C-alpha cells in the first residue's frame, strides 16, 4: 500500500525530472547526501572541458581568458542568494575548517577586551578544534554551554557566538534570528556554520543580521569530495575584518608582488593561496543545479520525504529512538536515530543497497536530498529494514527484543572507527540484523538504512 502511495506522490512531484540530472547507481537508495552529495551528470563534461581545453589547450592564459582568477568570487556570488546573502559578501575558497579559523580570528580582532568564543558541547568537532587552535595562541577562551542555556551564557566577556545552524548528528536547527539578536544585544558577534543547511533549507543571513558564516560545498551543493567551502562576511564588516592567513591571493594587488601585505578591500581578502580551479568548476555545476531547482522547493520536498519515510516505517511496525525533532520545521534535511548497535546495523544493511551513515557512538543518520530522491525510495528503504525477519537461511544467534521483535547478534563497532574505513570491515561479521519493536516513547519512530562503502559489499 505504501509503495502505491509513493508512486502516486512521485507522479505529482514537480521536482521529479531533476533526478535524471544526477548519476545514480542502479540498485542503490542513497540517503547520505548530507555527507556527500551525488554527482551531477554535467560535472564530468565540465571538468573535461576545463582539463582539455582551458588547461590543456589554453594553458596559463586561462587565468584570464577562462576567468580562473575570478572563479572564487564568481562561484561565491552564485552561492550567496541560496543562503540569504548578497553577491559581494560570499567567496568560495579553502575548506570549512580553514575558513572557520580565518573568521574566528577576524571576529576576535574586532572585539578588543573580549576573548570568549561561545559554542555548545557536541558541536561538529572541527568547529571546536578551531577554537582550541586559536586559544592555544592566547587569543581566545573557549566556553561551552548547552543549547538551552546559550542565551544566558552571553555576557560582556563573549566576543563571538559560534554555532552550527543544523546540528550534524541530530539535525536540530537553531533559530538563527533569535540567537543572532541575543548575541548582538550582549555585544557579541556571530559566526554560523551552514554545512548542514546551505543548499538544503532556507537561510537568511542578511535578514537575520548575521556577521559571519561558513559552509561546505560537497554536501547539498554536490560539489564532489573535498569540494571548496565558502565564507560569508556581512557588508558592514568587510572593511574592518582582517583574517590571519595573509596569502598572496588575498592581497589588494597580488600581481604587483609587493614585499608588504595590503588586504584586498572586499570579500577577496578572505582568499589565501591559489584557487583550486578543478574543484571550483565542479562546485559551480552543483550550485547552478540547486539554484535552478530552488531552495524553497527543495526544502518542501525534503520535509515531505522525511515524514513519508517515518510513515512507511511506522506502517511496518519498525521503531527506534528518534533523536531529531519530530516537527519537520525544527530540523534540517535529515533524520537521526539512536541504537546501541548503530554501527553494526549500518554495516548489516550494506547488501540491501540503502546507504545512510553512522556517527559515533550510537547514531544512525539518514539524509534526504530531494533533488534526486523519490518517495518510492522511501517506501523501498522502509521495506528493506524488515525484509529479512523471516529469512531462515541466515545463521545467527537471536536475542529477543521488546514487543516481539528480535535483534540478531553482531559485533559492535570499535570505538572511534569511521564507517568509511575499508580496513575495519572484517571486524563486523554480520549475518543478518533485523529489529521491529513498536511504540518507542508512545510514537512510531522509525529507521531503515545503512552506510554502503564503495566496493565493500
């Protein structure tokens, strides 16, 4: 019944044609676009053009004739309207980590007499590590407060509030306007990490009066593994902001080859080294595609997909602890669940072709990238979660579970092991995993997916 309903929804989906614009392997349901987006079909051709013609034929002339030198600002200007910014406020460059370091340092330099960078425990590790790096130089003091106590923690010692807009584990989304306003009332600046919201849900940096932001290009913007990140500096701060990585591309006149550094007057001051042209070219293809579809339409479909996924699993009486907000308006484009054997369950589902991912120590995380996902995928992923319940060919010891379900024994994940790693595959010898116990906390919470490592199955 749910599969029929899914096909009915797909038939009326205004975004259904965009699925054909991506390269999707046969037999795979990809619920990990919140970690690495799929490959747009136009990307290989664009990269071949850059390699064969712009580089191979035109050589160094392409810095001018193909506009390579302006590509960071050009791609940044295309990202800008997708995150509620103006074109001259965004630049595509470096990695999220490097851009965090630049903007943390810039914000602290703009706040004499204040050294505290306030964040929350459990923020994405690189965000916290970057604060630590600045702290080791004696320039910052890291302070963490639980998300319900952040506003109370804003006092006259806080120079910068730094938060991830959509939490990478739970998918919970902060009220950007409220927290930015509270920080400004306390005299603090705000830096938002948009890695799990940029390209997936509406963001209004200008409307929220945000000061700084960073984000990555390889998730919802489909820029490819290790794609360049982007950075935002509000127009009101462009003159005062000074970043510490004073590389030659951030110079006001890089080809004057002066011995003394003079920062570029605009967003280009955030540049450091020579831009990665191949990465930027691939990212531009993904950004153009997301812009063509439209953020509002993507977000509306994402909410519908995630809710339908939950309905499908509820219909099959599969339940597990939901850690994402139940209200779609309070989460990003993902659902996360908690289970003590989360890693092993992910690996056991590899052969079923449903790709999600695991986050230490016990989180199953499923992303909904609506540009290429169908409602039928949701129904089939839910079906895959319970398909093996009666498969007696699978030899393994069964442990009774609540509500009449069962969990087949598995070896747990080694602490800290990445689900991406091929090296640890033999450690998780899973014959079969299935769980089906309804009514978690009075709700029909859901789960069904796995991380399928390339070539591992």
